[in-house]
C-alpha cells in the first residue's frame, strides 16, 4: 500500500507545481525595466596618516609628533575622540641593529573629516609639521541606505509610468505587479590607496593661504528594477 501512495503523492506535487507555473504564464503581463541615478557629495572622508620615528641626530619621537599633531587637529575643530583612531603601532628594533639607521617606531592613524576643505586644511597642517606620509584612504556617504531605498521607490514608480505609456495606445490597463526583480548593485565605499601628492604639493606652496573650499568628486548611485505588471482590458 505504501508503494502506491508515494508515486501518487509525487504526481500530485508535480501537478500542483506545474499548475502554478502555468497559471503565472497564462496571465497577460507586461515587463518593464527602469533605472534611476543621482550624484551625492561624500560627507565621510578618511585620511590615512603615518608618523615615523627615525634614528637621526635630531630624532623626534613618535609621541612628540603625535602631541603636536593632536594640538593642530584640535585647532581645526576636530574631535579627536570621535574622528581619530589608531590603526597600527610597530617597532623595528631588530632591523635597526642589523641594518643600521632605520625607522625605530611608527604609528598609523585613520582620521575622519566631513568636507573637502577640512581635508585640505589637515593636509596643510601635517605638511607644516613635516608629517608627509598621509593619503586619502576612502570616501563614503553617510545616508547611503536611505538614499538607496528612495531610488528603488523612484525606479518602481518609473517602471509603472512606462507600463502605463506602453499600454494606453492599446486600450489596456496595467494591473498589479506580479513579479519584481531588483537588479541594483550594492554600493561600496570608494577606496583610494594612492598618496595625495597633488594636495601635498599645493599645501607646500600656499604658505599661510587658506585652502580652497572644494568638495571631493561626487558619488554616483544608481538603481535598476524589472517589473512584470498584469494586464487587463
């Protein structure tokens, strides 16, 4: 008896699956694709800063350089507790004894600033302190999640408008959305490992001049959706 029930049950499941897919294909529908995009100015700018202590006659310790940097950053209105973190601390005593005069100790930081002008001011200050090892690490937009949801909503509305425009000449009406596919690519922070040579060169020549209030390159965010709408007469 059990041997008979198993094939029957399998047949019922297969038939139900086929009926569902067949009913979906039998519904008259229109598929449209919509894409929307926008540009936003990054408001989270991360600078990578490295302070090095070298074996030289006029050696300046990492701690001394760090304190001078902290004072200058505070003068620029930077909250060190919230905007400055240590990424790495290393010593090189073994190589020092084996190879002679080298870097004894180094300390790496990540500094968060919020505008292009503030980033330029920091680079000028570091240059004046002879801390030349600094570069732009990455840029982000703080409200990216909210922006992506807004763009998805706009894309769905655009898909509906396209469907209405396509069916109006035919005298048909667009019904409920029966299938939606979000083809958007997730946004990732924009990394830049190249040294900020241009900004450092400018800072060396401008003396006490104020840096220009120029923002970083805008970030392009886009969303694409495919929507199937049921049709009716």
